[in-house]
């Protein structure tokens, strides 16, 4: 019996200890800690990211219109050439033979033309003496015209053969740098439906361009003349500058993704950049200098109904607490605020009075929002709301925001001023909040802004 009694006593002690620990933890879980950041002034820039390829502004592919064997090469990779400079020579043997054949045909046609001319003159004299008929005169005229046409035809063939012979000598069409050579001496090139490419010449590598692909969701913000910065893998520590010159209208569709090509002019005085490099581009579509800006976490923060219940039933002091960057304000169930200059305040809650005051219009109600005397501008920016604590209560403040970057948003209109502190996140209060919201207490919270701000 004694052993059983001892075991029962042990069990009771364990149960009581577990219950006490549970209530202690529950009380701790009801603590809500808010984090604050201040409004400040600074620069804002909105950029669009894209990827592209570096190319020379003018690139010419040098080919050949005639077939033949490469006899000589006078240029190689990276050769600096001038317009009209000799690049390569095709074997002219067959082309010269074709020219000689056409010249012989021209001589034959000239002889036939001379014979036809003599027959025409003779027939004309005989017709004047009525020694031949008009039919003979017509035949002599036709023979003369046919000889003239034959001469023009073979002359055209001779001109074509001479042009082909001239094309056997490959010359540079522009001044620049040879960035590609696709043939070697002894290689046979065949020009049939398309001209084979022998060389690729870039006009001037001191001036280059980036052809970047911009997503259709961002192309509406891209305008000619915007400043561009980009980096290449070859020089990860260097940032290069450029100017957007053209937005091409032709869409590029790949796997149902629509992009548009934009052309960016780039100066390359040191010729560090090379054709074909992949560029990671940032296009600056908007910029503000020394503007009032609010942290994005403050715009994303939204207190839960439970957090509003905790603060709405508090009769706080008349002064707004001052919070420094990164300071926290803890709302605890055992004390009132220390003083108006403190960075944290602690209050005691009564759930019954909380529910009553919330129904009557607590701090969470929209009608409690205090607005500036002036109305917000129409058609400018996006309306949003931020939160602060004033007189011990959560207070929403309306703002009209403009452009934003990855951390801040521009404030176009609001009663806020530089140095004001706003709530950017909270932590704690998970048990009671989840019970109020009807959620599983073991599920992740969404809406209290814990850790990094609340919902959008």
C-alpha cells in the first residue's frame, strides 16, 4: 500500500509540475514584441534586370560569290584591316579560262556582224537597181539585227566572266578587326545558293552594343535614353555603363515566354569587352534623390486581430514612446509603461475589457486613422497603410507610396516625417493569437509580421 501511495504521489507531482510549466509557457507566449525602423531620406532607384550578349556595332561577314580553291590568305584572326585591303585569293585558273572563252566568242560574233553588215549593204545597192526583191532585202536586215544581238549577248557573257575573275580576289569591305576566319589555304569553297563566309570583320571594337532580352512584364517601363549598368563574368569587380538606344518591336517567343530585344550602346575605350560576352544588365527605369522613404517591411506589416485586442484596451500615456533603429517594444501582462521616453512599454490586459472596447471601436478600427489636413493626390502612387504605437495603442497611418527598391519605398503623401518610427515586425503571442484566429497553435503564423514583417 505504501509503495502504491508513493507512486500516486509521484504521479500527482509530475502532473502538477507539467501543468504549471504549461501555464508559465502559455503566459510567455502571450508576450508580443514589436520591432521598429525609422523613416529617413535617401536615394531610390528602380531597376530591371536582364541578360544579353555583347556585339560590335557593325559586323560584316565576308564571303565569296564564286567557287574555287583558296590559293592564298593575307589576313588572320585579330588582324587589323582597312577598307579595300586584300584578304584572300582564290585559284583563278578556271575563271581566267572562262574569260578567254568568252573573249573568243566575242571575236566570232564581231566577225559574223561584219559579214551581215556587208550582205546588208550589198543587198541595199542591188534593191536600188531593182536587181533583187524586197524579200531579199528583208532577209538581209533580219540577219544583220541577229548578228548585232549575238554580239551583245557574248559581250555580256564576257563581262560576267571578268567579274567572276575579279571576285576571286577577296578584299575587305570595311575597316576593322578580323574576329573570325573560317577557311584555310587549299580549302575548296562552293558558292551555290548562298555565299560561304570566309571572314567576319568587326568595324570598331571601341564602340560596342549589348543585345538584351527584357520580359514582356517589364518592357513597358523601358524607354530610349535610360542609363544602364552591366557586368560580365570576365571582370566581376568592374561595372560598365551604357545607354539604351532601341527597343525592338519584334517579340521573341520561347516556350510561351515572350521577351523583347533592347539595344544598349556601350563605350569600350580600353577594349576590355569582347564580342560574345554575356552581360548581366540592370536598366534604371526610375530614380529619386533625397526623397522621404519608408521601409518595405513597415508597409507589409499587418497586425492580427489578437494584437489589436491586446492594445486597444490600454489607457496609455499621452506621449509617444521614442524607439531607436532596431529597438523593440514588449507588451507584457504585468506592468504599465515606464515613461514616455522609454524604448519599450509593458501593459496588463483584461480579456473582457479588450473584447468590449474592440466592439466599441478599438485602435484597430479604420475610423481611428488620423489623416493629414490635405487630401491625398489623385492618380499618383499607390495607397498603403503603416502602423505605429501612440498613447499605448496601435495606430494605422495612411500613406501614398511611389517607386520602391528592394528595401525602401518612396513616400509621396503622408503625415509622417523624417525620424518617425514604424512597426516592421513582431514576435510572440502565438498561443492566444492562434486561439482567437481559430488556427492550430502549432501551425506557422501569418499576419503578425514576426521575423520579417507581415503579409502583403
